[in-house]
C-alpha cells in the first residue's frame, strides 16, 4: 500500500509525496492542501476522505509555521527641502522707509552681520520722511517679537523693560514701543532660526502675562522717531548678548509642572498661596471691571477667578480656573507625544490649536519646530522635516485624508507616509518598514503622536461654547467654495451679538434669493448640524413632508450654504452596506445628508417603514462605512440627517418607538425660487455667501444666533424642535396626517378607473377598483404605506383601513363600509353604503 507523506513546502503550499512499499517515489508535487480542489484530487488518488486530508494538512501547517522574517529597513532618497544654513554672521541688508513710501525709494542700510546692520539702522536719526519703518526680508535670520496690549491695561515702561531683560531666550535688542508694548529683536543661533527663538520668547512672555498679545514681524517703527499716532518716542534701545536658551519650550516636554517655576513666578510678583487679588490680575479676562473685591485667588493648582467662574469664562475646560501648567509652562501628553515622535506640522497644528486655542498659529508653529529640534537635535532629519513634510496629509480615525478632510487617500499613500519623520529611524532618513505598514492600516496611531482629528464642515456650532463630550480634536473646514484667496473673506465666522446684522435684516437678505423660505425649518437644520457635531451616540435627524416643490430638500442646501457647508442627496438603498457607504461619502462632502422619498424607495425594495429607518436609528460614529479601495472604516462623526417624503405612512405614526424619535416638519406650500436665483446670479445654493458681503453678514448673523440660542447648554433634538414649533410624531399625535392619508385613499379609490376585461368579469358588482402589486400609481403607493406589510399576504391587508370608521371620518351620517378581495397579485377594493349584495352607493361614484 503506497505511503503518503505531507510536509510544508512554503507559506502557502504543501509537498505531497506518494511512495511504494520499497521506497520508490510514485508521485511528488506541491499543492495547497487547504484548498478543497487539491484535497479532492489527492482523495481520488489515495482513497482517503477529504476531511482526513484537510485535518492532516492543517496539522502540518500549524506544526511547521514559518517564522515571519523581519521587515528590512528601507533606505529612501529624501527629496524634500532642508533648512538652509543660517546666515547669522553674513552681510545683512535693511530698508529704512516711510510708512507710505515704497521700498525702492527707501534708504538701504547694510552691515557685516545682522546685528551690525540693526545697530546702524537704530543710529539713523536723519531720515526725512516721518514715521519711518525698519524693514527686512524673511524671519529665519532676524525676527522681531511684537508684544502689545490692546485693551485699557498698559504695563509701566519699567515693568516692560524688566520683563524683557529677564526673558529667555535673550534678544540682541529690545525697546518699549510707541504704544506701551515691547519690541524684541532675535537673531538666529545654535541651529535655531530667529523665528523659532522669537516664538519661544513669546511663549515665555505669555506665561508671565496673559493680557498681552504677541506677533512675529519683519518690520518695526524706528524707535528714534516720534509716532504721529501717539505723539511720543519709544523707550531707549537696550542691547545685550543674544542667547539661544529655549528652556521655556522645554516645559512642553515635561508631563508635570515644575514647582520651583511656580515659586519663582509668585516671588517675582510678591504673591503667595492663598492671596486674594484685584480682578485686573485675572489671567482670563483682566480688562473687564468687576464689582467684586479681590475675586482672584492664588491656589495650589493654579489661579482661580470667582467672577469669571460665575460668568462661565475660561481659557481651558474649567470656568474661572487657569492651571499652573498654562501659566509657567508645561504641556499635555498630546504635545509631548507629538514632539517625541516628530509628528509633521500639518497634523500637529490641529492638535496644538485644540490644546492651546489662544496661541497664534505662527507662534505655535515656530515654537513646535524649536521643541522638535530640542528633542531630536537641530541638525537631525526629523527636525528638518517636521515642519515641511506631509503638507497635504492629516490623520482622521482610521484613515489619511486631505487637510480639509474631504478627500480620503487611497493611491500612492505609501510614498506619502514614507516622507513622514515619525516613521524614520531616529537620527536617520531610513524608513522603519513595520511602522510604515502600521501607519498604512486603520490602527490607532496615538501612541506615535498621531491623535486622530475630526473636521467640522463649514463652521463650528456645538464646539463654539461647549466642550465635546468625547474630547475629540475638531477643526472647522469651510467648503471648497471658500478655498480661493478672494473667497475666504466670505467664509463663516461667529459674530458676537453686538457685531451682528439684525436678524430681521438678515432674513430680508435671505428672502431676496429664497422668497417664502421657512425660517424655523432653517433654524432647525442649522441646529441639527450643531447637534451632529457634538453627537457621540446617535445621529440627529428629522423627517420632512410636503408636496413636490415645497423646499423639503432644497432648503437643506440653503441651510448648508449659510453655514459654509454642503449637503448631499444619496439615493436610498435597501442594502445596508451600500446605504452606509453613501452616508460615509456624503459626510466627506458636508455635514448634511438628505434621503429623499425614503418610504417610497423602501416600499419598492419591499421593506417595511420601520426596517427602512432602523439603520438610521442605530447609526453611531463607530458604524462602518465601506470606502472604495480601502475597505470598511468607521464613520468617525455623524451627519445631520434629513428624511423626506410626500407623507408619513400611517404605520410609522402607530409605531410608538418611531413616533417618539421622529421630529416632524410639514411644509404645506410650494416655493418658487427659480426667478429669484436667476436674478441673484450666484447659481448653486451653497454659494449664497459669495453673492455679496451682505449675504455673508446675514448668514453669520443667523448661524451665530442659533449657536448662542441652542448651544450654550445641552439641548436635545426634541427640545430644539419644540422651541421652534415642531415636535415628534408622538408629541404632535397624528395631527391629521393619518386621517388625511385615509381621506386621500378614499378619494383615490373613488377616482380610480372602473374594472375592465377579466377583472370586470371576476368582480362585476359596481364600485370595485384594482390595485396591482408592483403598480406605480398614486393609489398603489398609498396602499403600500397603509398595508400591514409588503411581503406575502400582509400586503393585501391593512388594520388601519379596515378598522377605520369611514362614515365618521368623512362626516357622513350613513355607515360607509370598506370591502377588499385578493386574487393572485391583485387587490380589489371598494367603498359602499348599504348591504353588500345591494348597496345604495359605491365608490363607482363620488359621494
């Protein structure tokens, strides 16, 4: 009897060897014995069963698993730009010119070094044009830190000079400015650009005084000339040996606050724990007068202002409280992880904006690159690339997308990830293959500093005043219409009440383009967007009914346009995978997703209304949406869902759970916007803001009003709807809708054509009308909504229709009866008065 030997040949194949009793090899080949086809072939040869062969092949595979070879590091040529050698000791040119004078006619001042050039410029006191400016090109070699105070509070010149003298890193020159601020001049040193050193100086200054504002500039008023605005000269120019001590930004690498730094900070001000201070020392809102005496208290964890606590004001998450970490330096673990892993700036900026919302982005960027240099070395590949790599790449939940969050990358992604310093071997431009492969998957990359971010299409509504329940890192991303330089001024902005266009005037501008628009419906849609932005469990949605042309879905596009957002209208699909894919693609485009004629489309697919709505009721940010070429990924966020149909099926009204969840809007009148839109000329409804400056101001006023009205506290969809005069189906009862559907059914039956042909032969009595399964008539559509179901015998029955008191419903004294009969796929119905065999009236005639 031949002997069968199975061994492991490769990672996917087995070696099959059949030998005779004397050892002669009868047959030897390679095959994947885990394949049923290969098993059947071997079974036919040996007489063994396929099950026995499959078991043996599996045991061989498990016993001889080949070890996974480690992925070799991949050396890639780096073609990105590198930081040029800083020319701190090279000749430098400065232009001295008047404020309104072009550079070409200004005076050129040169020096063998930047510091020498500036000293010569400071000594130039004979320029003939008033208010001269010192200007230069670029911030890499020389950068000026401009510290200012725009409110009523102004530090004394002595305070400013002392603070500037103590500031780290040290500028090579500084002076009190004309407006009682301070100008500090930095020069590149020790591998740090002047911009980076000035940014670290800005953080150091802000840690000492939150009332200041800072900027990094390349021009400054000459300190030796009186200002025409202020009528005074600057303070004297102080010079010193410049430094590159970036220790203030090193606090970003500490996970806890340095207690000695707190002690030193208090001692320089003569304060101690427990002291009560005037409100002008408040780190949050020092410029507003307070009627309370000494509402500010020095506490062990930070500084508490009880006045700001009562007003709900904060710089972080706790009203009235400023922790020591934000006062003397320090950073949350997110910033630490990004610096340690050299996360590229395009992504890091969104996280830093979330963690430090009041820090200008120009300063945050330069300080971040300085911190990366401090961590990895100023000349390291990571430090050189962190500020430049991945300009078109950010990380959302489970995927890489474009900076606006609208495009998910599927092709050439490996090359894009290879350019990120976070996947390089420390100190080298060598890609770590295993880490690169992990970055290409849908894994959580927070361990490597890539905390996923969430785009908010258009503008923030929920996040303007409220913290996100799940602590997400969200950023506003206006639609593509506002990406060009000229269109950015029309992008959405939150306006304080005193800065807004009056609401009546705002709606007047909107009505010019959209006459008769339903104001409260627009308010509800904008609120749905805000609720979706803050949602963590279920998507907020509403169902809208009305005749064709009533603005059910077009108003959604108007609301999206007001928010600088976009709306999509995917086709409803009974296939849940396709439906979730459509919702996911819609979310990539904008916050609003409209599913039109949902119950009608569901009926075509033979779905009950409840089955059509169930996927929407259970949708969460973790619901999977299949993305082309990359597979299933979590939605990551939720849409503002709008379901439309001509009317709501009666069975939906009678479903207690659905009636409790569905917010209903009924639009009874048609609207006509064709002529007004043609006259306005802006085309797409989403371009309303670009129509004219008044349109953008009107949109800002309406959106800001919704933001303040509903999103200073936590509101539910039902609460918002009730406030706006809407409600759930349960709150509103049938509101005539079920009965209106029944009355309409009665009229459609009466108006339907009489039976002909074999139908008339089958039911010759007067009044009978036919409804075919699969018909597309209004009568058939309405019956589909009233029927008990769409499958089998359920389609031919309706508890709502047969149980109705038709005489009472129609306002007749006589009792009106409903008759029905089924024959194959046709339902025959009629209404009558009188006996069944001898009616006095039937639906063959009007009543």
